[in-house]
C-alpha cells in the first residue's frame, strides 16, 4: 500500500514537472536548451508508472510491453535533452521510435525464449546500463564540455549513480529470487520508490536552476561583448583582466591598441556595409593571430585591443608585427568596384602593467603612441616610451630591426 502511494506521488511529480518543462521551453525562443526533451522524458516515465499501477503486478500483456519500453525511453530522452542543453543538435523522435520498435521486438523474443523473469531482469539490467552511461557522461563532462558547471555535474552524477546502483541490485534480486523480488510491499521496492520519489522532487528544480544559470551566463556574456565582432568590449576586458590578476603569481600584461587607417574614408566611399565587413575582417585576424589566453576586444568604432598576458618585449613586438602584416594582407571584394579593397592598421603599444586599475593608464599610453604612429604615416607600430620598450622605426623597418630595437 505504501509503495503504491509512493508510485502515485511519483507519477504526479513527473507529469506536473513535464508540463512545467514544456511551458518553459515555449518561452525559450530559438534555443530551448533541451527543455522540450526533458518534458517528454518526464511524461514517458510518468506514463510508464501509471501503466505499472494499472497492471497491479508483473504480467505479460501489451500494456506491460509498452510500460517497459517507456521506462527505458525516458532516460534516452533525458540524455538527448542534456546533449541539446550543451549545444549539440540531436534529433528526438527518430532515435526514440527506433528504440521503441527494437526493444518491443526484443521483449517478445525474450518472453517467448527465456520467460517473464528474463524479461523483467532485462528491464532492470538495461536501466542500470543506461544510467551508468549517463553517469560516466556527466563525469566526463566535468573535465570537458561542462567545466563551468562542475559542482552541478558532480551532484547530478551522484543522483544518477544512485539510480544505476538500485537498478543493478534489482537485476540481481530478480535473477536470484524471480518475480517475487518485484512485490510492491517488499523492503527493497519500498526503498527503490522512496529514492525515485525523492529524485523526482529534487532533479526537476535542479534542471531549472541549470537553465537559469545558463541564461544568466549568456546575458552576462552578451553584456561583455561587442555585438558585431563578438570581441570583448571595455567592460569584458576589465572583467577578464581582473580574473587574470586575481590569480596567484599573475604575470604583467601589455596592451596593443589598433586603429583602422582611413576608416572614415572607407565608410564614405563604399558605404557602411563594406565598413562593417572591414571591421569583422580585422576582428577575425585579431582572433586568429593572438596567443591562446590573450584578450581581444573592440572598444570603439574602428579601435581594437589585444592584451598580451605573460609575454616579454620581443614577443609583444612579434605579435604586433604579425597583426599589422596580417591585416595588410587582407583583401575585400567591393560590389561595383573593379579592384579589391585593402586595409591597414596603426598599432600603439603600452608598457607592461600589473593590475586592473592600471588598465586605463595603459590604454592612454597606447592611444598616445597610436596617434604618433598616425602622424608618422600610418601602417606602422609605435611603442610608448618606457624602460622596457622603445618606438619602432615605422612600417618599412624589418622585423629583425624591430626586435633589436625592442631588445
């Protein structure tokens, strides 16, 4: 009687949260983060438990075959929903329908060939295997695709691992004691349904928390990035730099400020659409040229920033020259024009700084150096005078000469 009440409560939890997940997915336009998949998973599992209550006990019937199929289809829907949450575009109905047909046929073969005990043992064993795969996937995600959610992932791994263990124990009990192990009033079944009811209460709000966390992170990321180029804006640069300097033994940084030469002329001559293409092309070169871990941003109309972390003077000059030369090599097709549009940048380099509070001073130093470079002819690298760095000799200076000067 107690177990039946627990299963009834479990059905109510699952079906109510299924409706809630579906409503949330309707509000998430575009990227639903797998909430529609989670809604289906809850619905399938809730319906499976409804059929189990209707059966009243182990039986061989169409209802029983459907019950077993839905029980295993629900974790597959959850797994597919998790893949959707982490950005993998996976289908839903085709794999579920294929599984339903295959497992339904397998149940018939096992029932006829090995009997009902083997069919119920197969359900428990397959459930344990599916949840084991999910647990391993979650643990793997902590080290790869879900590093930012490692606490939440460990929590999910613990809960899902519990289901895996209980289903493995159920498999052993069925193999050892037959269908008597599935009696609703047995101690094991009571523990099983208490755990499942607790899980149905805890997991859905946890999933909603993950969605809210992801939405909040996305909003924070949008606020920190330039919408056109997706490079960091001034706020994003400051936040990322603060994280760097808060780390133990953080190395000093150096700032490169780049300005597209004659950008107003490009806009006036070819239009804003071509101007936007130029900005995006410069952003692409900036992204692909800097070292991994360096920061890149757009802080004005045609002004771009690279903040180099833990690099010496020679390395800064090599990077600045690669950026200048890489942008000079770009060519853009302009509609209605018989020649390719080429662009250049002037680069101003600050001296090293060791705190977020010094970012503004470094920006001013690089800006002053940039304008000296503009006055000296553009398409060149100009360095803020400091004990560590000295101005380059202009765009015509060879790389070796620049490095010697930097040294």
